[in-house]
């Protein structure tokens, strides 16, 4: 039987050691390889030294160009059964070309998180105003979702928002969180316990604005007070791509250490006692908390940090939005072994309930099979998507062709 082909078009080459978006993409690729797809990964971005090295027996890599007719020839020859766009900007750039050359390919948008949600919250945070989600970014991202046959949404909050606030049809959305193998209590007990750990930590790519603002809040508001309560404790900040501003925060005399990229996140998390993450804005599910739960590391965060990750109101530690509460609960987690142990047990429950790999892999597999069987019906019932795909409304297509012609003449 001929293998089905999937073409994944990446915004960047995946860097699982740099961001949660990187290992989210690898989880999707693993899903397709485990289900016997012939996997092709294409990207127009430069490949960094930290890009994941694919097994050539499982994934075929392709360098592609933006706004260039060479992609038309490439995708026309490949004729994938499924195309996955890594974020809505990629669908804007390549979606119309795929639709013209591979009309029956199932088109899937992996949103990672809803960018317009994160951007709106960032603007509200910096201007100290109410969040306004009705933005140009919202229109672009929702239009991209409507043009696709299926969009993968990582957060239950975002699923509800799209359906209730923006009237996106349920049949073109799928809730698909991070997919992790379940852990047992025995797995957890094999990891370092309370007595074997020391110090606080935070981790997050410095190019991601919510992470940078979190580090600033730790340095300016949280750590000066927390250090007075626990003078022997240190905080270690890890993250890919630290800029000069971030490195200037490195103050060993204040027990505040900016370490840059973690060579192995699991090793670092198993050394430390508590993860501190006073996240002021953002969207989606935070990969750092999935990693923390897997590594028996409790955390203190904000309501936004824990969004769509709680299970039965439980958290892997504490959720606090005021600095004083945040500091008090951090001290409690750091000094009380029984509180620490309860938090890690909560983390195990949350992890297994909200990111069960087998459960969500089976749901995704069944959804793809149904789409393949009834693709024309799905498209006809998605009226607004049909309108947006209609030739006279393809603004992204004609912008791309204009840029292509401009490059040709230069």
C-alpha cells in the first residue's frame, strides 16, 4: 500500500532546546512518522546551529524560497496528501500556492498559540489598559484558520474564545495539547527528592517577550524580597538567545545568575527545588510547566501562566498574582517538604490528565481519517472559508505574486 505523504512547512527549523514551539513541532512529526506517513519538512528560514537533526530515513528536508514560483513546481511534483502550516504567517505565504497545485490535500494549521491573543495581552500589559482582542492580527489569524480544513489549538481557553467570541465553526478546530507519555508515581519517585535539590530557577527563550518580561519582574520585584527571606538561596535563569540586556542582569553577588541556554533542561530541572514564573502575559500552554511536571519540579506562577493547564483546580505548586503572595508561597514550597511533595503529585495528575499522548494521538488520527473521507463535505459546510478561498478575495496570493515579480525584475 502506498504511503501517504505529509508536507510540513516550517516557520523556522525546529529548535527543541530553544523553545516549546520546537518540540511541539517534533511531536507532530513523530505522530506522522508513527502513523506511517512519508514526512517532508520544508522551510525558507536559515538553519541555525541549534536546529534539530532529522533522521533522513524518517524525514526528508527541503529548502524553499518565499514568494517564488519554484515552490509551485516543488509542491506540484510532491503532491502531498496533508500539508501542515507552522503558524498562520506560513499559511498566508504558501497556502494559496498549495491550494492551486494540490487541491485535494488536507490543509492543517498548527497555531502553536493564538498570536493575536499574545500580542493583544502584551500591548495591554505595556500600556496598562484593558485587553482588546479585536485587532488586525486577529483578523489575519482567524482568516487563516477559516481557510484551512483543520486548525490545531493547544489551549482550551483559545478553543472557547474562537468558538464563542469569534464564531469559528467547531468542525474546523481541534484541541490538541502537547502529547506526552503518561508517567507513574514510580517514575516520579526515581527523580531527585526534596532534600536532593537546591535553589530556584526560571527557563524561557529570551527572544520571546513574555519570558523577557518575566525575568525583569523576577529581578526587580520578586528576588530582592525573596532573597532577604532565604539569603542562602540562589536563582538561576536559563534561556536560549540571551541578549546583552539579559546578560547585564547576571549578578552573582545578589545570587542572581543568568546562565543562557540550558544544555539539558531535564538535568537542570532535576537539580533545582522550585521554578519561579511570574508570567505577566502570553498565550497557549507553557512548555516550561510540562517540563517541570515531568521532572518533579513544582512551580509558582500567575493565573495567565497556568491558563488551560489546571486539572480540578489543582496546580503543580501555587498560583499567585500579587508579589507578596508569590513570595510567601515560594518560601513555603522551598522550605516545607510535605507541601513540595503534594505539589509534585498534583503535577503528575495534571500531566497525565491534560497531555496523554495515546489519547490525543488516537483522536488526531481519527480526525484525519474522517477528513480524508469527507473532505468535500467539510469544505462545503465551511462557507466563510470557501468565501475567503475564492479567487477575488485572495489578497495574500496577489501580494505574493507582486513580490515574486519584483524579485524577478531586480
